[in-house]
C-alpha cells in the first residue's frame, strides 16, 4: 500500500494545540485514549449461472469501531457493521508486562483457521473467505450453524513471546455465533498456535472441539441431523502464510466433522506486486468437499484479478471468479458452472 499520510491524521489537533485553544481537559483525555476506525466496501457484481444473468450494485460492509485505552493494560473495543449488525464488543487486559499473556472477554473473531481472524480490508479476494473457512469457521455457508461472521461470545486467552517467534490462543466460547446465548450448555474450545521462524513467514495450526445445535432440519450435505439436534462439531486446520513487499500468500488445509459427516478442503490465495505498493495481481485456487462420503459434494473456485492501492488502505479491485457449482448457506447446491465479475472500492481510515 502507498506510504501516504492519512488525511484525518494530518488534520487532528495535538494536545498542545488544544491547550492553546482552551479546550476542556476531558477532550484531551478522549483524544489520548480513544481511537476511531472504519472502512466501507461496495461495488458491482455480475453473475451468470444456469442460463440466468444477474447484476447489481452492492454495499457489502460499512464497519465502524472504537478502541478505548482505559489504562496502559486495559482496553475496550466496540465494532458495528451498518450493513449488518453489531460485530464485536469486548474488553481486554494484558496481565504480563510484555504480551506473553492477555485475557479478552466478550464477542470477537475466533482463532479457528489462519484466514478467519483476518480483516476483509486486508484479504486479497473480494469474495473474502475460502469455501472451507466460510463453512467450517461459521462465516457464512454452514446451514446447521448459520452465518456468524466467524465470531463468537466467550473467553479468549492469548499471547506471544517477546521476539514474536511464537503465538498462542485458547478460546472458550458458546459455539452459537454472534449476539446469541449458548443454546446447548456446552462450551466449544478453540486452540491456535503460530510459529514465525523467519521474517514474513507464519506457520499456523488450529483446532476446535465442540458441539452445535442444528438450526435447520436435515440439510443437503448432512441429512442425518434433524432440527434442534445437538451434534459434534470438530475442526482442524494447518496453514502457511508469507508476506513481503513483492509477494503475499496464505494457504491452508482444513477438515471438519459434523456428526458423522467429514468435510475437507484447501486453498491458496495471494498477490504479486506489479508496481510495488500500488498495483497487484491477485489469484486464488480453492477446493472444498462438503461431505466426503457423497458424490458430487465438492466445489472448486478460481479467482484472478487486479487491485490498485490509490491511497493508504484504500483500493480498487477488479476480479473474475469461476465456481463449478452454485451454492448458498441454505444448502442450495447445483452442479452448474458460475461465472462472476466483481468490482469493489474500499475506503478505510484509522
């Protein structure tokens, strides 16, 4: 991204300037302790599937969040998506003098998979998550659990070594997603380990031991699970990511177990700089099998396109997407090729 100053940062008065203008002390306190962030993503989608053509302008996300530093160890975050609902609200406390041990209580993204915790404003693809992450991390396409944005409510313990070589995370969450209380009295446990042996390289393994309560009756890829049935919901992932000025990529192997049904897949997504920090070529290859014991329960997705960073964290994206099947999270699935052209503008401020 271009190393340009944020326009808001340029125009924000300093504490000394405020004192000269006789600004009340509480205003200075807020400026010191509260940071406002936000971004919006919207554009145009063209889709051709089953002989039907649709196109529409879309507003995918309008996200606003506030970080408040209560003390030098104690913080609070509130995040709202004006295109959807409240996304995150949690308080976080750093127990150790360094970042070795932190406690978070509230609602936020879980540590399952490498990709899920990433912000859509940083992911290369407009379609954001791979099919495996969308399904297994509860981002959008699992009908039994519903679209939860990869978030949950609970207790999060995490930290990293001073040299940032090793990072860990343990989440104890409801397992029901965002803005919902636990509906089965069983807490899901998510573990995450990251290793960073050299600069730019990240090796990540995650897992989940949990249960779910079915929101639908006998979905297409799991016909043995009935509405309101409590079922096992386990996951494992192993991923690799690399980041530099010229090349960025991340990929994962993912596997899930819902009741007696096994699903698995993998993806590789990345970008190569054509003009460093300005213009990138983006590509992704993604495979996921929703039920390994069923014929034709798999899907392949390929993405190719360009992204132009016209300002700090602001970009224009143009991508072509091909899928060999047409799906949605309500278990609609047809073995029909899908072609999409997606355009998106992202504007972000910190």
